[in-house]
C-alpha cells in the first residue's frame, strides 16, 4: 500500500513538472527530418513506414524532465504520454494532404488512417549543449482514395531565432508518397533518407560548413535546396541571412558580424532533399526525366553561432566525411577514428555512433595516440547480415570530459551487397585451402577511392595464424583479424580483406593462408576492377539531356533533346535557322512536324522536297491516260473518241457509250488535247 502511494505521488509530481514544461511550450524545437519508405504487402496492400527525427531543448522533448545521457536508447512513450495528457499538440501533429479527382486539396489527420502505435527512443543527449534528439517510427496502410500524397509534420514553435523574427516561428516538414511503379526497377520509388543531426555549432566570423548526409536505395541522383514556399513553412518567410544550400547538400553560412551575426546567434535552415532519375523512367502514367524529382524529404537544422568555440576535432588518419565502403554480407566494417582536443585542460571522453537503420555500431576502448598529445583513437565496427543488404549511413561524434561535442558529425556511407563468391581452391591433404572466394575469372568490382571489404574463408584442421598478401598492385590493403565461424554447418577460419585504389583499371591481389605449424596454402589471386568515378554525378548535361557514362574510361556523353546541341546540350538549336524547308515550305518547331508545305504548294515530304504526283484516277475522266508533267500539272492522252485537256469532250455523244471510237459519219470537230492542265 505504501509503495503504491509513493508511486502515485511520483506520477503526480512528474505530471506537475510536465505541466510546467507545457506552460513554457513555445521555443523548444530544434529541428529534425521526415522521411518515408513504401512496402508492398503479399495481399496487394501497401504499407507506408514513416521515420521522424526531432530535436528539442534538453528536458523539453519526449525524453522528459531530467533527461540525461543514460537515457540514450530508452523508449520515450511514458514521458511522451505525460506531456500529451496536458497538451495534445505539444509535440506537433502529423497529417496527409492529397488532390481529389476534382483537383481539390483535402487534408486529413494521421489518426484517420489508423496508424500503428508509434515507437520512439532517445538517440542523442548533450547535457553541455542542453539538447536531446529522438527517432520516432510508425506505419499505416495506403488509403484507396489517393495514389500520391504528402505527409506533413507541423507544430510550434522553434526556439528563439535571433535573426528570423525571434520566437513563435512554426515548423513545417513534408515528404512525398507515391505508390506508382517505376519501369527501371519494377518497384515503387525509394525516397532519400538522412541521418544528419539537427543541432550544430559554428564559429563567429568564419564560414560555417555543414554537410547533410543521405542515402538513396535506388541509387538516384540526390540534390538539395533551401526549402521554399509551403515546404519551408515560416522559415520561407523568415529566411536565415547569408546561407547557401548547394545541390551536393553542403550548407555554407557566412557568419560574420557584417552579416548581422553576433555571439550566441541562433538560426534555423530548412533543406529539401530530392531524388532524380539518371535517365528518363516511366513512373506511373508519366515519363520522368532527370529534370524532375521522384520524391522529397525534409531536413531542418538549427545552428548556434559562438564567438568562442573549442570542440573536439577529427584528425588523420580518420577517413574523410562521406567516405564510401562497399562490403559483403557477413563481413565486418571497421574503421579507425582519431580525435584531437585543442584545449589542454580537457580530454576525449567518448565516441558515439549512430546508424540510420539502427545498426549495432560498437567501439573498442579509447586509446592515447603515442605520437601526438591530446589525440585519442578507437575502432568502430559493425557486422551486416543478409537482412542488411542495401545502403547505410554511420555517423560518429566525439565528446570531451566536460560534455562538449565535436562540431562535426563524421559520417560514412556503407553499401552492403550479397556474397556472390563460391570458388574453392585445390584441396590437398594437410594443407589449408580457401573456400567461397572469387574465382580466377571473376572480378570484384570496386569504386575509385572507395574501401571495399571481401570475406576470406579458410578450411584447415589446424589453427590459421596468418593470411598474408604476397603480391599486390593495390595502393592500400589490410587483412582483418582471423576468427572462427560456422558457415553452412561447418567450422571455418575467416578474415576480411580491405582494399582501396586511387586509379581505375584492372589489378590483382595475391595472398596465402598459413596455419600454426607453418604450413601454407597455395597462393590465390583475386582480380579486382576499379571503376572510374561516375562522371554523371555532377549532372553535366543541361536542358534535360541524358548523361550516359562509360564505366571503363570514365568518359560520358550527353544525349540531347531535339532542340539542343553541344557537348553538354548547352546550346539551343533553332532548327528553322537556316530554313531547312524547300520550295517555300514554312518551318515551325512548335509541333512534332518541322516543315509545313502549304495546301496548294504541290510539294510534300519531311522538307517539302517531293513533287506531289498530280494524276488521280479521275484526272482524265476515265477516258485517257494521265502523265504528271511537273508541279501542279499533268497531261491527258485521250482515247480517240474523246478530246479536251481532261478528255471530257465526247466527239459522238449520241452513240453507244461502249464504243471506244466514233463512227466516221458521227465525228465532230476535233479539240486538241496536247496542252498541259494546271491544278
């Protein structure tokens, strides 16, 4: 009884605390992102999966009062329900809007679609920056009254925005959903997904640079832009000053005093991320070219500008941001992370990793760099399985012992592929041999300056102690630690081969395995094809031209629309200048036909180059033979009974019509038929 009473008192206290939070509801929002995925079910229905990532002032969001680092990974549902009990709109609302057959916009709250209960957990907490971040997911069945609609997330309000009208700015996110199939994948379109954090800090009087991280499972071209009109919500009206969002999803902020920035300035930036097909695709009823997007998602960030900003920094040999890894299921992704602290009074306390699809990313213990002061490092790793085949993002942040986080979130792109290797080397008694590796004729495809990871399986009766590369023309390679694994019910020794190369072309890498007794396997060579960078990523073809890449040479060719020419389709070609139409034909590019020859011109053909054959079946009234004699003219060679230019004069009209010649006594005066007849 006593424990129940104590529990009730705790709930009442929490409720009062949240009432106080709700009363101060305005100015708590720190941005986030909204995206969707489509799943076609076996019964023919379609499920829409929604992912909403939001940031809040610490203790004012779904994490609840007293939120701290230990809450990372915890469900927010109990604390969320406490807040909603006092104000149902505290965390904003989600709706859909669509166009009816009458071209009228209809808006419905998400509750009308009977969504699954939300699943939400804390993914980031910064007690130093007073910031929390959550990820929320839910699903619903596609309604039968719309094939295309927008999912919207609206609420109020952003924390006080110094240069954007202060407090009270409402937020608006939206993402496009369509059940149309695309003919290049025979599936629905998969929209871009982003994992970028929503809260950043930059230094006053410097050019701040923020990179939005994204993946697209269809491999489409991704472009970013600063959200405008409805997509931007209040932030479209109250634009942040001197901010540029580039198509490659880099955001630059010229945070100088001359532009109005001061210490502790806050701005919010709305970004729309869209995917574009590399070449025209049939998407539902429409053909979509690379000029038009298939889907969109919202990413909105908040930025604090500080005069004094000292944070942990990532340093070499940490791989650069957005470095790509191509790996196979059952390999282990590993990369070293190094961070430096400019301040002598603090130390690196931890590295934190987060994956967009809730990947189980782990770190080895932190170690000091023996060659550099105030530099610490650790290895982050993740093992994907068959269910993880697809594209992933893994992002890392560093935190010092006072709770200050790195201004940058270092992210990597991971492409997981199915293992397609099944070659086994010669089996010799007592010797190690390789199993399920690439055959001598099989190429492992890797991209330029991309790290590729290939699994190596070895069968041996004794412990394998070394897998050694003895011949290679690869710039960088490394064999990971050897472990014992069970594969298809058998025990194997396994290690992962990492490699990267800086020039494109075909190369080989040879290696062997050695057991604890020093017995070596035969040397096996793996053929590797390093693909050149895709020249079409930069969208070199203008005016809806289609870029076609050569994966061997790295060159490209632009296939231009009919009215554009040039290497990049940059020049509008006036096909009517000079006039290609002959014989006074009229040229126009407005319709499919180019040359219009005129109704009575006497010419036809694509360029009015063909003289129309003027003889028709009745040109000589069926009383003679017609011969075309030029433009709009013909000549009749009449039967002896008839005369006239068109054989229309009967010399003996009173005689039997079946007679081809007139009797001698019935012939009339002859009319010549030798002159041409004009049309």
